[in-house]
């Protein structure tokens, strides 16, 4: 069976809530499984592009129906509350185990001024003391916890003998590890929703009872199933890249699902859920302005079918995508916010007068929604820099 590029674009439009918007942030996040949160602005802009009522702060901090946690490829995401245990078991627990071993090694070998004896036991004690201090405070910034817990001020000498040798406290490493294990959670940021300084809370207080613990193999099956529904059909390499799993973990998860193999227009084989072979109806014309690191363009490693020849303008050297303009399932240009708040855009393809008018209207809507907020992507790309006046 052949699935055309047009059909893949129709699926993307409908399932990612880009042609027809969701009602809430929760529905928008559910549509793409997880919202990228490395850059905090991405979460809010991704929801604004998909939801008619983008009340993201309400969902994150009041109802707590969206949860910020470490996930696929050691990246921070915002996920629906019911998906959080799946991501924790399928991805974060493996990351936590590796990071614990690495931190113990660094403490023993690179502790400053000398290595930490019995580093594993020392780390466990510091973690327990940190969680207890956080419970007493309720919420706290990292520097506040470092003031309470002397062990968090333990120093590490990293890259000794190198030109970039540095000495720093273990505070961020310990908090990262506790978050990776689902013991603490990033709560409301200090300042606006653009801030990267989060107040930490015990997970058991943030979500009563904490995150339910589920079987890792079953969680990987569930996460793969959700990805195939939202992003399929796609090559197995895309699933492995998106999850960060080993080849063996991907193989095991797919064996439990039994996906159907289909031919993809342009060559190659894609996977799709066995009950998902019916064509998606044509969604009609649509426009979307998506932010840097939006989950839709970051959903596949093979991107030619929607990206075309625009990689150099829209990606940085590390593979991070900048703000993009989507027209009927493909990227046709990029956008940026100017210092005066206006949204500048450029079409890299000739999309015609009607589509250009609709792009301009969407840019005006986004600028009005942002108001006094000024967004500068954490990872700058060539076209974004040019349009914002930064190059």
C-alpha cells in the first residue's frame, strides 16, 4: 500500500490540530504527545498555534493537567498529566540511571578540592536532605535549596587540564537527577513564562501521590503507539530518533504493536498502526505559524516531505529548527518578532496572493496575542536572526 505525501500532510494537519484548532491546551498537547520545553516560550507559542483558548499557565500551574518533566532524548517536555507516567517509565528512568552513574563517577574523581569518598552514599544522603528541605519550603529556587543543604555546594572540577576547565557546584546536577527520577518537578517560573528559572516542588505534593509507577516495557509500547497515531506513517528510524531508545527497545515495542508497513511516496517504508490505514480527509487550506522547536517539525528526523530545500535558512548548526510558516502541510517560510513587537515573515516558496494574505493575517493575530511580550528563541537560526534585525 502506498501512502502519498499529500496524505501524510493531511494527517499532520488534522492530528496535530493545525487545520482545526483544539479547544484547550490539554487537547493541543495530547495531539502531539508532548510539547518541547527546552525553550519555555515554545510551550506557550505551540499551544497558541493550536488552541482557541490557549490558557497554558492555568493548565500548568493551577489545574496541573499539564506537567513539565524530562523525557525523550534527555529533553524537557510538557505533557498531559495522564501521559507523564508513560514518559517517565519509557524514557526518563533510563536517563536517570545513566546520569546517576555519571554523577557518582564525577564526584569520586573530580570532586573539588578532592574526590568525594563513597560518592554513591554521599549523593543519596544529599538527595534525601534536598527533598526534605524542599518539603519544608513547599517550593524553592535552586539557590534557595543550596543555601539550605550544604552538600549542594559541593564543587566539581570539570574537564581538568583543558582550556575550558571549570569549577562549579553540584546543585543543578543533583536537581536534574531528582527531576529525572520524578521525585521533584519544575513548577511556576520566576518571572514571566519566558523565564528559565523554575521553582521546584516535590512531585508528591505537586501531583497528589506523585507519578504512578508503571512497567517500562509496557510504557514504551504505549508511547510508540501514541507516536504512530500522531506521526505515522514514518520510518522506524524516525521513532528511534524521537524517543532516544536503543534499537532493541524500539524493536520490542513494535513487536507488541504489530504495525503495518506501507510504501511512502518518494521512496522508503513507513510504519502505521494496523487499524489506521484509512485515508485522512482533505482538511482544506490552512496556515500556521509555529515557534522554534515546535513538536510538529521536531517529530521526524526525515523531514524532506514537508521541509523541502529550506533547511539552511530554518535550522541552526545543531539541528534545532527556528520559527516556521506552514501552508497546507509543508513549510513555506519563516517568521520572527521584531523589537517593536511586530511579526516579520518571509515566504521562501511562491504560495500565491491568497495564501500570502492569510499568512499576514495570522502574523497579525500572533503579534496581537503576544502584546508586550518579546520572544527571542533560545536557539537562533539564520532567517530568524535576519527577520528580527539581529543579523
